[in-house]
C-alpha cells in the first residue's frame, strides 16, 4: 500500500472544533484517511457524526465560528503536495484549488442552485475562473457537459433557470458544475438523499462512469449502508467525530468488527431477506455533542461495554487495510474467523 | 377469515389549477386517479411509490383530510355494517375519525411548539368525552409508557425531544382514541437508521397488543418488505401492482416494480444485482401520458402501451392473489 503516487488526498489526525456560547463542539476529533485515485471512499454515519464537517473542512468551507484545530490535509496536485489546512480560507491558492482540483456536490439540489441565474451561467462561472476558454468555448463546454449528464435538449436547457429543472436534473446540473474543470477529487455530500430511488440509480450510474473515465477520486458521504455496498471501494464509519472503523468495502461489510458498525448493519431491513429477518435497534440515541461520554463515544449504547471503555481506544490495525477503534475488537474478529473456519470444514 | 375494514372504489383526488384574473380552472392535477383497494382487518398494507405518485394524497383522502373528488370509501365496522364515509356531514364523520387515525411524516412540524405534550394530546380526548383531567392524564401517561417514554414527559414541550421521541409522541397521539386503522405516512423516513429500527419495532409491538391495522405509506421498499403483509405499488395516481409482500420480490409482474426494486441499494455484498436504470423523470400528473402512464419510461413498451390504458387485472402467483396492470403479462387472468 506504500505506492504513494495513487493517493490523491491524505488526511491525518484532523480536528475541527466549533465554538458557540463559550462551549466547544469537537465535531471532527482526530480523523485520518486516504483517498486513492479512481476509487470511491464512502464515509458513513448518522446525522451529527461529523461527516459533512469533514467534507467542509477539506474544501475550507467552514463557518466563521469554527476552525481547523490540528492535523493535516495533504492534497497531491500533479507532483507537488499541498497542505490545504495551511492555506488561507479565501486566499488565491485555495480559490484555485476549490472548484477546479477539488469539487463538491451538495446535499440538496433544490437549495444549492441560485434561482436567479440560469443553469448555464452557474456552470460557466467555474470555467470562467479556472480556465482560459473564451465565451463561445465556455458555452460549448457547458452544453457538452449537460449532454454528458444525460439532460435532454442541452442547447435549450442551458439557458433555463433552476425552477424549470426537476430534482434529478438539478442534481445532474450540480454534478456538471462540479465536473466542469475535471477535478482530481469529487466530494459528494449525500448527493441522492433528496431524490427518489430510480433517479438515485441514474446519478450513481453517472458517478461510476466519471470515476472510470476520468480516474477521479470520489469521497461519497452517506448514511445508507446500501449505497456503500453498491459503490464503495473503501469505507470509513464515523461516530461522534471519530472514524470507528475503516477498511475496504469487503472488510467492513462482511467482517464488521466495531460494535457500532455491526449494530448499524443489523438495524436496517435488507431487501430480499423477507419478513423473518431480525432487525435490532441500537439502544438510546446519539449523545449531546456538548456533553460527551468520556472515553469511547459509543460505550453508553454498546452491548459489550466494559470498564476499559472509559479510555478512548487507540486505532488497531487488523490487517493491511482494515482498522478499528475498539478495545475488544480481537474477540469480535475471532468470532468471524471461527465462523469462517467452521464453514470451510 | 379475512374481513375488510376499508373498501376503496375508484377513489379520485383531482386538484384544480386556477389561473388568470377570475381564477378560472385551467386544468387538474390528477393526484389520485381511480384507485380500488381493500384493506383487511389486522393486516399491514404497504403503499409504495416515488414522490409525487399520490400515495400521501390517497392516505389523506381515506381520512378525508383531503376531500376525494370522486369514488367511494366504505368503512366496515366489526359487526359488518358498511358506511360510505366520503358523503357524510362533518358531525356525522366524528365517530369515524376516532376509528381512523394518522401518524404524520415529519415529527418536527407536526407538533405545536407552544403547547406541552399533554396540551396537544388532550384535545381529541376532550372532544370524545373524557371529561376529567385526571383521567386524560392517566390515558396519555399509560400510552407514553407503552411507547417506552416516561410519564413525566407529558409536561414538556416538543423542542425538548429528539426526532425519534417526537415520532413516538405522534404515535401516542394517533393511539389515544383507540383507533382501528392507522395511516402511517412516511412515519420513519425522517429518522436516522438506528432510531428508525426502534420505531419500526415499536409499531409492530403495538399492532400485536392493540390489534391494529396499518396502511404504511413509504418510498422505502426494504422497510415495506420487512413490515408489510401486502404491498401496493403506485405510479402517477394509480396502483400498478398489488400483492403479497414476498411475491412482489420473488414474482414481480409489473416492469415499474421491477425497476424500482432493482434500483434500491442493498447492504449485502452477496446480493448485488444489476440496476435497471429508468430514463427520465416521473411525468407530470397534470398531463399524464396517454395509454399506460409508465410507457414513456418502460424498457419493454410496445405499441399497445401507447394507446390503451391497462386495467388492474387479477393473476395468481404462489397460490395467492396478485394484481397488476400491464399489457405484457403472460399469466392467465383470473376472474
């Protein structure tokens, strides 16, 4: 895994805190991950676990009352490595990266587009700042982007306003906007949560295509384990500002080792398993971010809680790709190995 | 013996579109366009479909929260008296309001923020003759305990509760008049997955204890499969397929249901199937396509689909009734 060339973005020990009313919310509290070129990293978690803040931190789009406390975000641009966290938020360098090298698709296509500008104008803005194309070329590029996204009659649609687009088309326009400058990294923050499943399937098909054709690294933020199973190469499960488990999709979905990942997988009904499947809700609810449990954040809701959980567990490496943050992971992992061995014999 | 609790016959809800200085009616949104449906006592009937297909409107039309513009909704009581409820006067409707209740979609906007929980929940009890305050407090307190919340919570305000707790209060509100049928309108869609499972389990447990019937409206087919006995799939204001929940996944008849099922991401690496990607969006219900409403997006569409509207026909799969409306089904029709 040491072939560093294919790592597009590497985040190490990132901490982002929010300060309101003299209190501090440790929204992202020590997060590390790598994103490889042409691969999809899915960040999964419930609302409030810090997954969107992680994305906003990478883009330096944090609100005023928050700041990056520690850690580094290393972005590989061609052959040089840029430390994003050291750049000024609105400085020239950051603005050069934002939108052209790292682009983002926002959650809600209904509100992310500006209603008083045409869709074409909003896509061309990106090209105007980041490329040397002239007006005519920009317009042609806009039209070709829209037709790539499968929007019918792009020559006409490019001059329309967002209100005459449907939800799925708006999301596709958002993707067109993000893809305008062929970014190295695409961050998609719950891109299909507001959409229907049939439209969601269209968007996923599109993202798959982009990944294969342009070798783009994708960070997909979602709360749906189904989406993870379909799209992810690598998975990071977040809970209360920490990555509790990370690994390849195969590692995390087939051999979940953290109690939270396990519980999350058991709490959703899976299509095709019929009425007799057992779903187990996770007890309690996510803690108040201002009043966190000491030690392991999941301990109060965990069925395997022990005294040692009062200390925050360190990251343990199970194999080359699979990491987990739990004191008792060995016991879990042994269970899987036993099961697997018993199946083989 | 299966006994009906509700019979819907050709229910239509058309919303007028008004325009111009004199508010002339220039067209109609055909939100629900001719639905026939029987709901049996003690079952969980799922109503699935994409946004804008009319599933919420149908749910509301049953309770007359939206007035149906055509068709009949018949309520059949325990001793088999039939009453047509769409033509009743406001006062006459009251006893049926008690029997038919609803849990709303968004737990954040369906509770009045300026009332305590008790203040919000006591009104229906007052209206239906629970005169003493102590008794009302007792009923609500008992129900709060039944949904795993503390009795004291009734004197708190909605903002003090999390989404899952609010949804449970919504369930208490629906339960306090001891209804027979509850329409759950996307009752778990706004909740996080771990909380969603809690509410689903609670709904199932209450159903057993209180002998309830649910009409479960949702866009999430994995939830319907887990929860429902039968599932109706809606598209553009019509039911396109209605069958036993397991049959819908094993013997899918309608191409729309097939595409819908294949589009759902499954959290199981061993069960990955090829997605059937439908082109385009759901057409506008103001001006639905001629013929089969699904034909512009249907991968299997033939010429007949463009001209003739398919009827909901009865077939048999796995020895069970299976309704579907498609011209291209090869099974023998049962009359």
